[in-house]
């Protein structure tokens, strides 16, 4: 197995929205804002080469939206999906599986491209993976998330016939009162990739947990979009259930510390990976490094 960091560019989001109740006097030291209170964030995907499988985890914003859309998010930088794939000797048509942690536009916008007047899969030889619970949430969005779930990024996947679900509904377990439904939080995707399910940011977001060179690498998506979000109260205002996010972060961070996990950040503008340590302030980053240094 080989892992590759795939940079698709950078974009900007409001710093206050990204750090929630944390005061600007604190978060501005982590990721300094511009004159409009906007901070730069990475759009970093992960490519997993596993035997005959070439799995792309998330794919950035894409480029099919209009100028007005991009004026809100200031897509910038020299990196693109195609450039980053080519850097490692791959092309879009080589991708066998597109794994979507969730369907917010900055994670799945590159899934679909324009071909004349049509919207078609950008990875024509790939299967697209979501899960049934999240798919329902994305295709019937609540008012809070409606602006992040764009139908042009989502519906063409199903229409293409390439959509599959990692899991569909929570399994049934026997209790003392008969069969009842209990949600699991970890599922199997392949022999080397497990899936952690979390619900604070959005319904049933999936975090790939990868066995790599004797280490466990976890793609953090928006549970921990950057190393600056590791402190428990540092939760995005975008999260639909912030208290759930805080609990999920705490549970995950303690597990990751015990297991000496490597955290791979999708949105951190500077750092790709880190390990963790106990400090007087709680669990914090220990070492920062690039994915290719593992």
C-alpha cells in the first residue's frame, strides 16, 4: 500500500465560523485572518494505492461553479487535483474508487464536471462511496446545511449509476427486551481501511482509518479540520451538533493517543500530519510531518 497527499488548492472561510465560540484574539494566532476576517484553508485529499485499487478520499471544490460562487470562497494557489495526481504518476481515469467523507461542497465538488451542457462523473472509471444515512441528509437538507449540499455535486452521482453505500442502516443487536437498533461507529471498507462514523459536524460523516506500514493513519475530514481544532472547545460554527462534536473529539483523541495514531488533516493550511501527546492543557500535537515522511 502507498498513500499520497493530493492538494487541490486553497480556499477562504470566515475565521469566526471556523472556530465557533473561541475568541478571535485566540484563534487569530493559529490562522491569521485577512482584512475581511477570512482565513486560508487547504483542500487536501488522500490517495490510497492498495493493490489494484486506487482510492481517492474527497476531491475538493472542483471548478464547475460560476464566478459568483468562487468570489465567496477565494479559491487560490497553484495546486489542482490533476497536477497533484500527475505528480505521483496518476490520472483521473486511474481512480477506481472515490470515497466521500461527506457531501459538503468543499469535499465532493470535484466529483462531477461539466461536459457541454451535461454534469457527468469526473472519475469515469470509479465507484463513488457514501452511506445511506448521510445521502438522505444531503438530498433532503436541513436549513442549516442547505447551502453546503449542492445538488449539482450530488444528484449526478446517483444518476450515473456509480453510487454505492459503505453501510446502509445501523445493525440490529439483541438486548434483554428483544432486537433493537444500535448505531455502530466503526465499519469495514476493505482489509486495510476501516471507517469511523461521527455525527456532530453532519449526519454520518465517515473518517477512513488506514493500516499503513504498521501505523494507523486517520483522515480527519471535518472532525478535526486542522491541528488548531484539537482543543475540545474549538468546534466549528458549521457543526450541526457542536456538543456531539466535542464528545466525539474527546473520545477519538483519547483513542488516538492510546493507539499512537497519525492524524491527516484535510484543511490545515500548513501541516499535513501530526501525532499526539498529553500536556498540562490536555491532548495536543506532538510532532508535525508530511505524509511522505511516514
